[in-house]
C-alpha cells in the first residue's frame, strides 16, 4: 500500500492525490485510499507493517513488524474511516485507541493543508 524508503519523497499531498494514489512502484508510492477501500470492503483482510530503521550512525539496521487481524477502510463518503483491530508483533501497537490519546476510536483520513508545517492537534 505504501513504500517510502527515505525522506526524499514528499507525502504532503492533496486529498485527491491520496484518493487515487501517487508515486512510482520501485521508488515510493501510496496505492490510493479508494483502491485500499475497494480491496478491504468485503472484510477478511489483515494489515502487516514492516519497519526497517537504522541507528544514528547508519551502522546497524533494526527491523520491526506489526500485524492487525482486522483491517477495513470505508469509502470516501465516510472519509476513508479506518477499522483496525487484533494487534500482534514487536513494533508496539501505535494504533491502540485505549493507550494512545491521539488516536480516535474510528479514525478518518485527513490531510494537512499545503503550507501548514505544524502537526495536527
């Protein structure tokens, strides 16, 4: 669904860019919210996130993973609302709504407007 190997590619994009997808499959990409919705609309999908991180000196690589047994993205009329549950892995459950105050129980997709560099509240 997404590949961003470094910070050279900007993901500061418009709603429509995230809706239809963007990028280059061998470099960086976002599959597109509408495509993800179409893939997950009938339930029965898992989400696996693989993270590769390097230390500050770029001398050691660390790998982590997270898997969610339930993964559904609703349509644009519902702002691509995310339903996710059933965490396992060693990356930590950053989407756990009971322990993370910045994650809502039914998060919807939003973008940061162009020129706004601060994080959303």
